[in-house]
């Protein structure tokens, strides 16, 4: 018998630590070679750790939500044969003394081989003892009780009148406020539930807080007539054959890519610590995607080089990979501008939060039909509000408004989307 110490490997360039999102094993479990052990999340992606050996789990490095430094001991496995533990980041033998915490100290990050493993514990808290004192039944006449029972009303939910007695008038007042057409019952309170903020949800919270804390946002919203654009989209979908179905996003991304060369400060990343703005020539379009784990932003690389069908295919592929958890780390991060859409839930207008260190994010809203004036006549039009949030340290209001107006011209005259730039 020997103890194999599996250390957290280097799972990404510049990554110093990773968060334990979920354990797939517990102390005492038998594991096979290549069996999943844990899900570890970095700033870029969630990675599944697999066992390099077979044996019995004897120790785990903390619980879900704890941080583990690269090179630190993640799990100990007792094996039948003598095997060499995964290489530590230092040459000295492992000393399992400190405990993994949510916020490892700089010393712990510098010497990950001294991080403690602690056995996983299944602790069931004792339920709090509730008072067994029953409340006194409400005071009401037999007639009021019979009527309340017929209506399905709990008398305990009604505030009594003078003298602490519930009368027909009190029951009528309750029904008038709570009931539907004179009938109804009070909704019981649901139990409170406390949820630990870990994994992707914690990373989203940290990123959004940092963005709002550091970036002075401003928003600009414009109404766009997309009647002609929607007609062209319908025609293209009717003859698409085996190509992916077009949504509004590929057409909008095409318009953005054609306009951005004239507004380079919007296709940029701002390093506020160094005081440097990098204006990018290529458009790496971040695409906000809702998943069961939370909001993820995969990136369409070199969006300016793709036609509408290629964009539609890449949007579908990245969205599916994000939702199924198969997204690769290199497909996350490095965006230069982001687009976020709620689809049919788009609402009238949005003020999206910028994906720091980018300086702009674009949000199309719901398309609605309503009459508009066209000269002296009235016609039915399909209208959509387009929202833009910008970093006011880098982008001026005039520049943001001019950018949206340029996008608007292309979307309202969609034949220009297919003209050479």
C-alpha cells in the first residue's frame, strides 16, 4: 500500500489558483484510473480533474467553494502499488499542515506544497427546536365560521375588529382585498433557503461588482426601424437549405463589424492600472450566453472575417458548448466588445454592464410592431431599441451616439450589409 498525492496541475496560463466547484468522490470511495474527481473553476473555464491512479480516497482538499493553489495537494488516494505522487511545485516533501481557505494568503500561493488536506465531513446540523405553544383560535360567531369554511378562508389570516372578534364585515374586507371575485385563500409563506455563492455564480458576482466599481457607465438607446431587415432575414431563411437559421444577431454583428473601423475606441480594452487603451484591429465579439451555471461570455474570434452564415453557425456552436459545459478555455476571454441579447424577453430598453476590461457592450431589445409616420402617410413598422453601454473614461457620448447612428443606417438599409466595405 502507498499514498498517492494528486496535486492541482497548471490548467491555464497565468492561473495561480482554482476554486473547487464540486467533488465527484468522497473519503472512502474507490476510484478507477481516469475517473472524474472534481470540477475546478478558474477565471476562464471549469475543468474536470481525473484520477491518474486507482485506489481509495483518503483525504480531500477542502469543500466546494474553497480555493486551491496550482501545485497544491488536491486529493490523497491509497493505492495497491507504490506510485510516485504528482510533482509538487517545490522540491521539498509535502507537509500537510495549514488548511485550505476561501482566500489563500500570498505565502500559501508561493508555497503550495505546504497546504493542508482535510477530510471531507458530512455534518448534518441539528434542527432548531420550535416552540410547541399553539396559538389561540380566532374569535368568531358560528355563522362567520361556517361562511369562512365555505369560502375556503383561514380565519387566522384575518385581522379581527373591535373586541378581537372577527365579524362578517371583517371577512368581507378580507375577501375584497385578497380574494378573486369574492373567493380565495391566503398564500402560505414558503420556507427560507440559504444558498452558498460558489463556482460560476461567485465569479459572475465578483466580475460584475468589479465592473460597476471601476467603470463609470453611461447608456445610449436608439429606436431602429428593422422592417426591411426582418424581410430580408425571412427571405434568406426561406432559401437557406442546410445552413443554420438566421436570427437577428449575425446581421447585427455584421453591421457592428463594418462600422467599428470608424470608431476604434469602442473596439478596445482599457488597462486602468497601467493607464493604457489598446484599440484592436480585429473584432473578437463576446457573446453573453445564459446557462444553468450562470452567465458566460464565449468569444467569436475575428468576427469581421465571417459572413452571416458563418456567424450564425459559430453563435450556435458556442452557445451549445457553453450550455453543455464543453466550452474550451481558449474560447472564453480576450473579447474586444460584447453583445448581449435577451431574445423575445428583450424588453423596451436595457442598460447592460460592461465586460471589463472592454469598454462597450451592445444590447438589442425586443422587436415590436406599431404604426409610424412615413412622410404624410402612416404605415406598420417593426421597431427595435438598440442599447449601448460605454466606459465614459474612454468613450465620449458623441462618439457613442455617432456609432449607434452608423449601425442604425446599415440596419435600416440592410442591402448595405452585403456591399463591399
